C-alpha cells in the first residue's frame, strides 16, 4: 500500500506547487477535515473510484454533495445502472491508497479522471493525503493538469441547485 511518503515523491516530480499537510488528528469526515484545517467544508474534496461496467473512473468532487451517477453515466456514454462506487478493496488495488485517504493523483494505476466543475470555484482545495492523518493541499487547475481530467458538472449543490 502507498503512503503519504510516496505521494510526496509524486508531488515533487509532477505537482511541486501542491503540498502534504500532516495533522495531529484523523479526519474521517469532510467536517472534521475542515475543522482541523480551519477552512470551509466547500474547500474539501473527495477522490472517489467508480466502476462503469468493466472500467474504473476516478471522480474528484466537492466533499459535501453526492456525485450524480446519472450525470457521470451520461458523460461516459453508459447506462446509469452500470455506474457504482467501487468496493474499498478494489479502490485500494487500483490506487494504492485506502478509502478516505485517496488523493486525486499519484496512484498505482492511471485512470480516466473526471473532476466536478464546482471544484474549480476554489483557489485551493484539500483532499486525501494518502493516510488518515495527512491531507493534500492543491490548486484545482493542478489536479486538472496532472490528471488530464475532464471537467463535468456532477453534483447537486448545497444551495439546492443542480450543477
């Protein structure tokens, strides 16, 4: 399994403007991560692995709102019934990181990456740092560049607006 050390090595090579922030506490939820960092919950992102038929797709999205599977399926050109969250074991095998610590890049296997358009609304975002007591601070445009991510409107916003 990979750790924040390997993620740090990847950052040095591919995204030197990003950084790993080590915390004295675990941050299992969006709220606990925001509180530990002193940032708004809107600045916390999640990196989720979805199965779309036989393919795996990484989705980078805001931590508060659920990803709309129908929008993801439409973008991928597949039936919504084929789009499901990957199991924790499959996530770990595909990325090298445990669920909850998955960063947006630096994985064992490269995957198609889709980033929710709402992530681009922030100058900096915070996501999985490879382990329970580490978070990644990164600019959304760095995620897009490093992952060659497609930008798609995938979430229902907290203000009740779709996309």
